């Protein structure tokens, strides 16, 4: 026969009460945080899997942050390339108008203005760094400030300060894109044609103003083909930039899908089943109340009360 004692009963009931309170606290934490735990030890044998998934999640987030900056840079680059292309188109149109009107009164004023616009585009910056300077991002890639600089003696190549480094960006674990373009690639033919116009205007056959002479008409007709090529090449460079923008967008969509999937997998481990947590809380609260009531009854049935 087992011996029954007041101390033994108290000990058993207190142990049950503490266990019930522990279950209640655990259930309350799951209900309030909607998580199964707040540290890796709470996930037992799934802790290693959870750590690996969170590492991948952080890497995806880093790619997303980097791609957002790349997309903003490419947008600025697109605006600059479109501006340079528009300048080439405007010069060609000005030449066409001069030939159509047989008069070059406003031709060089338009050309001078488009030269300034083109140089501004080639010296475009993003986040304080020159876009088309290659690796020399703190140095303006084009040093010519006016068309007369082009005919002052130095070769056209001397006006370009960029190096040959084309910036590349890693978009995700398997995708690397060349996002950089160089001022010398974009502008050499353009500045050469600006130089030809300036030299002709200030040379023996100039100035290009008023009614066109036969020599001026022949020269300008020859220039049309040059500016067609320049505009076409710049359009191709702009389109290339657009392709990279599309690639960044596509990779970004893929990263969002990966992150959503990973978030769901992590949630399957860390997120609490709220229905079960609520049921466990109700059950634990009932256990605490029942155990406390038994303890109260025990206190009333103590042998000491009988001795009184």
C-alpha cells in the first residue's frame, strides 16, 4: 500500500500547477507573437534548415537592394543616351532644313546648342559619379566645352578622359550584366562630325550663314550620311541599355518569386498555428484553474485542521 502524506500531495499538485503554468506561458507567447519560438533552440531539429533558408533570404534581399540601385542608374543612363541621340537627330534636321531652304542662317547656332547638349549627356552623373567614364568615375569623360576646342589642334581622342573599363553588375547568383558604356565609344564619331562642321564654318568656305554656295551645299549633303550613322549608332546604344533594363526587371521579378516562396517555407517552420495555439492556451488556462482549485481543497483538508 502506498503511503499518502500531505507533503507528497502538495508536491505533486505544485508540480502539476507549474507544468500547467509553463504550458500557459508557451501558448500565450505563440498567440501574442504568432511564432513558434524566438530563438533557434525552439525549433529543435529544424534549426539547421531554418538557418540555411534565412541565409538564402538575406542573399536575395541583398540582390534586390543592389538591383534597385542598378535600375535607378540605368534609368539615368537611359535619359542621358536619349538626350545625346536627340542632339544628333536635331543636328541632322538642322542640316536638312538648311538644304531645303538653301539657307544656313540659323544652322551653326543650332549646331552649337546641340553640341552643348551632347557634351552634357556624355558627362551625365549618377550619385555623384560620371556614368560614361569607365572606372574613372570622378573625372568628367569629355573635356571639350565649346566647338572651337575641337579645331584648336589636339586630336579628338584627347578630349575623352574615360578608360576602357565597362562596369558589370551581378544581378543574382547566375546572372551578370554589363551595364557600363564609354563616352569615347558613344561620342568619338559625333565630336569628329562637330569638328568637321566647325572647321568648315571657320575655314575658307565659310561661314555657314545666309544663302548656301555650291561648295557649302555639297559639304552639307555629305554630312547628312555621317549624322545618319551617328544617330543610328546612338539609337543602338540606347536600345542596348534598354535590354539591360529589361533584364534587371526580369531578374527582379524572379527574385520576388524566390523570396515569396522562401518566406512561405520559413513561415511553415516559424509561424504558429493560431487555432492550435488558442486551443492550447484555453486548455492550459483550464489546467491552471483546476490545479489551483485542487490545491485550495487540499489546504482545507489538511490534518492540521482535524487536530483543531
